[in-house]
């Protein structure tokens, strides 16, 4: 049986450590510059690529691994990928040198829904410590464009209130600058910057600080996929957690 890497979304600091380096233009620890910081293989494409640039005065060594990425309401689940491969997986980059890393699709069948992966880069023992996790996606067939199909619901399964987001679309949604707007129009930041991802057909939840009004008279806002701040649509009828898909 394939082993799972369980990555809790709480505490939030642990999630940010896993998602480090996902913002465009950010160098990974000022040792290894990576571009792009997300790889998407469009329909009909057999491979994609990213480039690694060693800015350290010594040689950089490490390895790359690719994992299938799934979600439950409060966990990130990673299992070794068998339908996508990396080349190379062992890396040695000279000072100031560049290395191309290819993402190769092994399964050419049609996709009704986007597939999600995590590419983990880890430095070797002789290089400055570094661990970076980058998202990789296989785009679904057909037209998956358009606004994100994300709905919101308040939950009480966690100690205190929680925010549940369900993605009913065929592709992932990237969530940033999560905030609550109270009935008087005042905006209360909840998670500045990157809050996380909601994969297609999945539900995620975040703990919320307690409020006297219980968040029942107001609305939630966020930036979705780097777009402008927008209200999150309430779920009608209330959403339920997605099936665990055997994980």
C-alpha cells in the first residue's frame, strides 16, 4: 500500500512552510531561483518545464519528487505519482548555473476534471537547507475557463466557528487575502496573503476567531486566482463534505 504524507492545514504556520515559494518572483531561500512557480500542462500537452537557477557560491545538490495531491476538509494528502514523471530527479547545479526540470505526463487519456500534484524540491546534505513545494496541474479536456465555482458555509465541527469552502468547478481555486465584511461594511482581515487552494470537487475548512455575531450577519471576501477582491457566494443548499475518494 502506498504511504501517505499527511500535511495538516493547522497550525497555519505549518501550511505556510509547505506552500513556501508559491508567489511569482520569489526566490527559494535566496539560494535557488525557480521559474515558473506553478506548472500547468494544457490539454494535449505531453510535458511542461521549470527552470532552477543556483545563486549560491557553491554547487547546489538535491532531489525532486512528484506526488499526487488530494484534499480532505482539514488535510493535504500526498501519495507518490505514477501517471506523471520528473526528469531529472537528482540535481547538481554549478554555481550560477541553470537546470531544466521536465514534468512528463505518462497517461494520455482524456480528463473530465483537473488533476493536481505537488512537486517537492529538497536540498542535499551539502547544500544550504531548502524544501519547496510547488503545484502542478493537468488541465481537464474542454473549456474549464470562467469564474471559479466556489461556495462558502459556516461550520461548527471545529472548536469554535469555521469557514468551509466547496469547489464545484473542474479546476482548482487559489485563495488569498481572506476577510470578513461585517453588516456595517467594515472589513476584518482573517488570513492576509495566501490562504491556500481548494481542489476541484473538494471542500476545505479554516478555523475562525470567535465573534459576538457568529459571522451570521455579513459576508466573506477573498481574492481568487489573483483576481480582485470579491464576495464568496453562500452555498444553497448547505454544502456537505466531498467523498474521501478512497484515501
